[in-house]
C-alpha cells in the first residue's frame, strides 16, 4: 500500500462536438486510496481552450483518505476543428506524482434556426422528499457567474431546488451551484410561480450586514 496513492477515474476525456465560443464542463473525480493526506500542488493545461474550474479551490489542494474530490475542466472552443490537450496533476502521490489525462474536443459552427436547443439537461432528484415533481416553476436570466462573459440562468423547481446553470453551455447542461430549500418536513418551501423568484444585484459586504 502506498503512503499517498491517487486514483483517477478517467484516463482521457472527450468533449465531442461543441458550439464555438461556448463553455462546456468535463467532470473528473480524484480519490486518495493511500493512508496519508494527498496534496495536489497544481493542475494545469497547455492551452487556453481547456481550463480548470478553480471556484472555491486553493492550492495545495489536500484530499484526506479515503476521500474523493470532484473536479471540472472547461472546454472553450474558439474556432472550428479539433483541439487536444493534456491535463497535468502534480501531487505527492508515490504511485503517480504527475498524472496526465488526455483532453479532446471539437469546435463546431453550424447554422442555427429559431427555437433550436443549444443545450439541455434533467432536473435532479431531491433526496429530502419522496414526492418529486421535476416541474420548472421559474426561470430567469442572471448576470455572469462563471466569468465567461455570458449571462447565466437561475431555475426553480417544484421539488425544492434553486439551480444556477451555465448559460453558455453546449449540448449538455452545467450546474454552477444549487440550493435545496427542503431540509426537513418542517423546514421547506418551493417557488410556485414565475415571479416568486426575483434576481437581486450583487450585494457588498456592507449591504449584507445592513
């Protein structure tokens, strides 16, 4: 058994064809199978077309044993054609100090028609209720959350979710964050109509304390 052992659950990731100038996430998990803390010093790529989502992340990234960490790598094609890169994960893992993952994606620029679906996904199950109704009750535009220069989308559902989606996705959806408003039978509530959700501007620390 290694003192620090990393297990990566994919050796390559193919993003297939995505709309040019879109932003699509690929998802990876890293598991520490050793007996000591796994310390990841850096995660890098060679091009700007692939980048790690560093939201809420600092380096060194420490993963306890036997914990698993979910990572997202964005693909942002800016021209037609196939792009290849390598994700390099540097750590203190004795079995693989620099793990390399192959990344491939294709930029596509097809003519679009009115009403064409750019991306789609499914409302997730809510583990806090046995009566899941996946109906979307409100959907509104929100200012750019993930700093790609495009506004994003907030959705509320009948099964108590408030979900922020990447508005610039392609083919599949990307959840930026989600909030469960049902924590128990006594503490629950969902938005039941379109204007039951209102979008506020970003508040400063002073405004939050008022």
